C-alpha cells in the first residue's frame, strides 16, 4: 500500500483544522507557499503582458492618428486603467474565476484549486510573453479562459467544464464573442464614422460643423463612461441600487456637465488656435475659456504656417487641401511621403544651404560619434568607475526604460521606404481620403476623451484576466478554503494589477502598437475617434453583463468597420487582419493544451514515499 501523498496530507490537515477550530480565522497553507509564489510571479507577468499586448489596443489608434504621443498615451493609461480597474473591475474577475470550472471538479480540496489556477496563470502568462515578444496582438481574455478550461479538463474530464451558456458565464457565451464582438464593434464604429463623414467631413467647409458638433460628441462619450460606472459601479458607491429614473438623471446630468464645459472652454480654445491661427496659444490658455473669444491673434498670424499639427499619412492627391502646411517630400520609389518635410519659406540662418547635409565628410561623422567620456586605463580605477556609473550606466538604464515612449510608431507601421511592405501600405493609404488638418484637429481633441473611455473600459474588463485567477490563488492559499462565486477581490490586488499593466504598456506596448493602427488602414483623428468610441461602447456593454470580451477583437473589428466606410475593399490591409485573426484562433488550443498538460503532469507526478 502506497503512503499518503503530500496532497493527501494537506487534505487531512485541512479537515483536522476545520474539525477542532471551525470558527477560527483560517490560516495560510504554508505547505503550498511555493505554489503561491509561482502564482504571484506569473500573475505579475500576465498583468504586464496585458498592458503590453492588450492595453496597447486602447491607445494604438490615438498614437497612430497623431492625436497623442506615446508619452501622453502612457500617462492617460496610468490614470484611466487605474480608475476602471479599481472602481468597476471586480465582476469580470468573478466571471473568470467561477463561471468556467464547476466547483465539484475540485472535490472540496482547496489545494487542488490552488494548483489549478496556478497552472492556468503560468500557461496564460507564458503564452502572452511569447506573443508580445513576437509582436502578435492576441486576445488576453481568450488566453486565460482557454487556460482555465484546460486545467478543468485535466481535473475531471470534459464534463467538469461549463461548455454551455451557464447563465451567461459559460464557455459558449465567451467564445460567442469570437465573431460577435468584432462584428458589433465594427457596426458601432461604422455608424459613428458615417455620421461624422456625411455630417461634417463631406461638407464644403467642414471646420465650422466640426467645431459646432464637438460638444455633442463630448456629451456622447461622457454618457458612455457614466453608464459604465453606474451599471458596473463598485459596491462601495451603491450605484447599482439606483432606479431607472436615477440612472437616466445621473447619465444625462454628467454628460450635460461635460458638454457645457466643452462649450465654455474647448470651443473658444479650438477657435482661437485653428480659426484665428493664433500660434501663441499654449495649453494652459485652455482655462481662460470664454476670454479667448476676445483674444486678438498676432498681426502676422495669417502669413505664418499653420500651427495645427499635420495629421496626414501620405502626400495630398487631387482634391485634397490642407491649408498652409508643410508639404511632404515624395519618396522616389514608392511615391509616398517620407518622414522629412520640405519648407521653402524656412531658411536656417547661418547655414550654408549650397552644400547638402548628406555630403558631410566621414571624419566629421566619426567626430560626432566620438565618446566624450572615454575609459582610459583599468576599468576598476576610481575615475573610471565614476565614468561607468555616471555616464554609462544611468544613460543606458534611462534608454531602456524610456525606449517604449520614444519609439517611432508611424515609421514602423508604414514600413521601410523602398520595401514591398512600404509600397503595399502606400497602396492601402491611397484608398482612403484625407481631410483638412483644421477639421481633423477638432476630432484630435475629442479622441483624447474616447481613448480614455476605451482605457477605462479596458481596466474594467480585461484586468480581470490577471487578477481573477490570482484572487482565487490568494484566497485559497490564505484561508485554506475553496474560493466560491461570492469571493471578494481585494482592492490591493486590482491596484497592483493596474500598476504592472501600465508598466507593460510603457515599456513594451510599442511592440504591439507597430502592428496595429496604420498597419491595418489609414488613420486620422476623425477615424480614430470613431474606432475608439465604437470599441468602447461594445466593451462597456459586455462589462455590464459580466462578459469578458476581448478588446483586441473589438478595436480590430471597429477599425475594419471604419475602413470599409471609405467605399473601397482595398482600404484594409487584409494580410495584417488575417495574421491577427490567426493569433486569436491558435491561442485557444495552444494555451488550453499547455495548461491542461501542466496540470495533469503535476497532479499525477510520481513522488517519493514518506519515511
């Protein structure tokens, strides 16, 4: 007869503890500290990769359309992901941890549940790290769902997994979003963009219409965010108990306040900067509000180049005008604009323009690259140690930590000039019309709000993919009891998860952003705003019903929906869309098999008999 296994011993210890101390606070299962440590490490890795792989989806369109820089996107994520995760993120986490595997599969043993969710988070975190490194924008939702289903099959066979609807929490509901979520998001995105296109952009003079409709757009975005907070609101806020009239009043009231602020501050700021061409306007002048109506622009405002950013992704074609802006230099091979711009009115004083800068001598280039702080003699000498610490180590660390916020996303998306990829993307961009920068500038401001809505929805919905399994791991390890459907997710877990999510976006999100945005179709603030709002509406509705849909699928579907509004099927880079879709498909069998095999091997591994 074989001696008892460590797992059997754990069951006996738990039963003995509950028999003699049923009303005493449960103690941690220290015999499984190693499982808790492994689960914690991979939960951190999972949250990091959700930021790098998934949070990038919330901001890729804003960065691709030049509405936000990478640094601004990271700052926005730091705020909105925190707010969404801490205030409304707990219900989705509950769906992940309790709606897939039947409780009977754990046989009343908390040790088995701890092992199951540790294996699931290890498989999910490992796969996401591989995908992020390879630049594959996969669904982090489907990754963790497949991992949990895999360990469920390893525990008790196919019958232990909720394959059906299960009150909206089973696998059938989750995987129904595989086709439904992109389609719905594409529909919402297309409707929003068509309203903008024919209501504003297609008009002979679109800027006044864009400026006038801006407050209504702010109203809509604010209403979406308010509804998400109410329907998914944190229990401490007590918002779920509001009546229908209370919900309507809160939604309309909050949105009306935002729209009023837009009328008082946003409209005069944009009018002064764009219509009056006041190049002396700074961001802090925004708070002057109505006083900007009486601010006189400089005398030479009409003669200077426009201070509005250039949102174009290619050279103008016939019928496209963008006012007094710098014209892009045409690439000789592809006919598309290069990164440099030609400004005939701008002459750098004191520079000899008769000698092209490209003809600089090799010696001059070598001098410019010379190390200003060379190490002479042994590296261990005090002076050299100081040089290494001050001028070598710190700059290197700074470069590593800030590389993600300074990466040239647009150059990576368009491809290297002269390559087949660059020519293919130029053909995709040619199928989409570009609208005046002055009009796009209006939607650039609005897109900041839609990006925040999307990020808020992401924090509410997808952070649960990491904190849900870890909440089970922590509860089971700390109390030696099974984690049930009503187990609370501690706020500190949501906060910690949001921290690593933002870190992932800031340091490695660029690797996913470079294959989204302009890699799928030509972006602009008006298009990006429509894409983000369509995706946000879809994700928030899913969060309301506790359905962990994928933001990757939503933003991709919304991007394709808006691109098709160009009226040309070739305005979409279907090759990129195909690779993204393939990543979604292969995630399910790979992660499910990996998690199931890991669970089965550990659970049934040979062991030494006790002495």
